[in-house]
C-alpha cells in the first residue's frame, strides 16, 4: 500500500477509535490483581484535560497500587463519548469508571441496572457529611446513592472578548435581553462578523435554556423539566422567538462547530460573546487567553443553572477495588481541589477554601451559596438522555428551518414522551 497523507489520516483515525477500548481490555486491567483503572470521560483537551490531569496526579499519590488509564473520547458535552459508552455497556465491556451527570442522566444508568450502589462507601469515606444535601438528593434513588460528584459547574454564563466589546463602544454588562440585543447591534455595526459565537445542537440547547430562564423565570423554567410548566405556552413561544433572534447574530457555520470552535471565534476577535458553561474559564486560562470577561446571562438575575460531573462504579467493571480508590480520590478534599482549580468548576464538597481558587471560581463559589438553583437539560441534571437527544435533534432542525411552532411542538412532544414516571 502506498502510504499517502490520506492513508496516514485513516490509520490515525482508526487508532483513535480503538484506543479507549484497547486500554480497557488490556491484559493487566482485568480480574483480581489487575492494576489498571480505565477512566472514561470526554475531557481530552485544554482546561478539561488540565482538570483531569490534576485528579490523576492526586490519584497517583493516594492510590499507588493502581495505574490510571485514560479512556477519554473527545467531543464537548460527551457528544461522541456517550455513544461509545452506550455501545460498550451494551456489549458488557464497561470501563472501570465513567463520567455521568448528577440528576436525570444518572438515573438512566440506575434504571438500566448498569451501576453499583455506593451507599456503604459514602459512609466509609464521610461523603454524606461533606456534600450538600441538594446534590446528594440528585445522586440518590430509592435511598441508595450511586455516584461520587467531582464538581459543580454553572451553565448560564456569557463570556466575552473585552477588547472587541470596548472597540464597539460597549462599556457595561447587559442586564436584560434588550440590552444584549443592543450590544449585538453595536458589535455588528463595528464590523464584527459574528457578534454571538454559537456551536452545534447542544450549545444551542444551552442558549435556548438561558433565554427561557430569562423569559419564564427560574420556577417556571424548572417546571419545563418536571412536567409542571407547559411547553405549549405563549411564554415559551416568546422565548423561542428571542432565541431565534439571537441566532441571527451568530456564525452561519454553527452546526459544524464544537464549543471550542465557537470559543476560538471569541479569542480571535471574530465574535464578541458566547454563552457557555464555566469550563470555558479553565479552557481560556489553559490557552493563555487573558482578555475575557464574564457575566450571568442577561435577565437570569441570581439564578445559577447547575450541573455536576460524577463518577460511577459500573456493574462488571474489571477492577472494582482500583475504581473505589479512584472514586475515593474524586470525593476527597485534595482531589476536588486539584481538579476544580483547573476545571473552571467549584468543588462539590462544602469544606473547600475559596481563596485556593482562581478569580472566576471565587465568584461562582459565592454565588452558589445564595443563588436560586435550576438544572440543565443539555448537561443531564434536568432531563433524561432520551429527552436530551430529542431536544438536540429538534434544535439541529430549527437551526436550518427556523420554524418556531415546530420547535415548540417537538419540545412538548419530548416532554410528554420522556416524562418522569
Ligand atoms: C459537560 C461536562 C463538563 C464539560 C462540558 C464540555 O457536559 O459536565 O465537565 O466537560 O460538558 O465538554
């Protein structure tokens, strides 16, 4: 075979696809006495990888008998990882541990009988006292607790390029959607190609959720996910209209963009703003970009849209003892500090010292204590994976057809189909 650039790329691609599975089924990972602990995440680059690296270094010290094996599959919000994971779970080939969002998404794995009860470990490791009650409730089903949270992220943050805003004459943070639209117009008039940077489906779902928090208020917004707010209401229609108007200020190639591609538009001065979770703080830091600003999405007031990454012990994991050592590290004060100072998130534990954290996280730690909390569908705290998939495809369709009524109908149908039993 002639070794052309195309064959080289194909070989690299196949190797990348095989890598995680091969790591998990290597000879010394399985059975008793195995050392390897395959940790499956989607934290492959930038600030996400830096956070994972922090945790891995604490694991190295705390669990010297075991070896971390990186099973990460790249792609924001687990867009690719979740598919790979689903097929491995189906084939009875689970990694030793995997990342799962607290709340409805975790419940999917519990309902499917795919993960173990960790209640005894919670007692042994003192986690019941160390974690806040609201979060514990989101990890518990029928009195049993199934995962160890590493952090709490905030989803409803508007990031900006300060120089780009200042060149456009923008001097203050937008406090309402009207003010945001006025600023987007200023950016457009100053020649910024895509005033608002947007990525594909799940990033659009995040933007829609932020707009709905503004237009419905936190209580009615939460009701969209627990069945107490009707998706067919006029207030939801108004929210989708506002969302549609926001998309008109975005980059046209949004449907091919991951969140980091949209972030690059902000870094390169080709966009002014981006709505994204606070993993963006860590990623901008990791990439050395300092000229960024942040504020809560306009009109969200004191609402903190939360999500939490957590780790589980899958049924049939090859190295359950090694996995327990990983989980203990994830829940420990040292592990949470090593991870969260680099990840943009705040510790799930209540005993952390805010002064250990970068400036952004200090604001988030303070806000978390007093804010009204609402969950996120795009990141699993509010809705099941089924509803999330339906929402992502409805948004993908809306991105091209812009049909407000159809998007509203699709979301209402999703809510009905995936209603909590
Ligand atoms: C979320 C996850 C975060 C971050 C983000 C972007 O779902 O909870 O930790 O990784 O995706 O990939």
